[in-house]
C-alpha cells in the first residue's frame, strides 16, 4: 500500500513537471496574449487585495498582542515588541498568510475554471481552432501569479505592520513611536528581499498547481470539485514545504 502511494506521488510529480515544461516552452506564444496576462493580473492580484489586507490586519494585531503578553513580565523595554514583531511579519507572516489565503481564493478559482472548461470540452475546441491551449490558458495565469504576488506581499507587510502599531497603541502596550523605534533597531533590508522571493515562489506554486489539477480534471462536476479540492490542499502543503526549504537554504 505504501509502495503504491509512493508510486502515485512520483507519477504526479512527473506529470506536473512535464506539464510545466510544456507550459514554459510556450512562452513565446503566450507573450502574444499580453492582454490576457494583464487581465489575469487584475483578476488574481488586484481583486485579491481586500481579503489579503483583512488577513494581514489580524495577523499584525494578533502577533503584536501575543508578543506584548510574552514580554510583559520581562526586563525588556516596550521597543522590543517592534523589534520582534516587524521582522517576523516581513520574513514570514506577510508572505505565508496571504499565500495560504490565496491558495484558497486564487487556486480554487483557477482549478474550477479550467476544470469546467476541460470537462465541457472547451479546451479541445481551442485546440481544434489551432490555439495552443496551454499558452492561452495556463501560462498567463502563472505569469500573473509570479508578478502580482510580490505586490500583494508588500501590501500585506505594510498593512500588518501598521495594524500592529495601532493595536499596541490602542491596547496600551507601547506607543506607535516606540514601535517604530524598535522596528528600526534591527531592520535588515535582506528580510524584505527574502519575503518578496518567497511570495514569487508561492505565486508560482499556487497558480501552476491549480492549472495542472484543473487542466487534468475529468468525470464531470464531481471531477471538477475533486480537482479544486486537491489544488487547494496540495498548494497549501507545498507552500509550507517551500517555506521551510527556503528558510533552511537561504537564511
């Protein structure tokens, strides 16, 4: 049983790898569909801003309050809260929290859309019309994810830091000025570069996995639902794995 699962996992990895090789080998054709790439950037990126900012606000508030609680009976000054919270948000939370949220929103949307097109033979119709379905449907979404997720990361980082500062002020733990002083004390520009890099990787994983599962959906409505669920679950798991690997290798 274990051997069979390993075999299925290796088969899925190989299938996904070949699918992405086929996708990126169609880069020249996909560039011709620049308007589609722009539309996907708006749909996947701009339209996701409200949910990303909402998640980021709560991430910044909760992390600030929990840090203040942990340092309440220590000899550290109030500025230490900003020193701890801001790097944590920039390095981890501002990339991971939107990543998991977008795996649900963006990943599910892409998988359901492509899965429906696949089972209703719309993909076959595109091929019959002489269009490269991968260049037309897959690569624009992947490119949009790679380009827009870093923008969402920046918005998430700024909003979570601001929310944390205001939460600390409102709850009486420290002033906004003290929060900023603590944040500046140990700020390293590399942390932001690392966060942007992680967000690009997360964007690639979410969009490519969703496209892969949707493009290979079968079995009608049940198959589309199954592909959508698998896309979200696999994306979340791979985001966590990639997060660990990048932290281990780069930091």
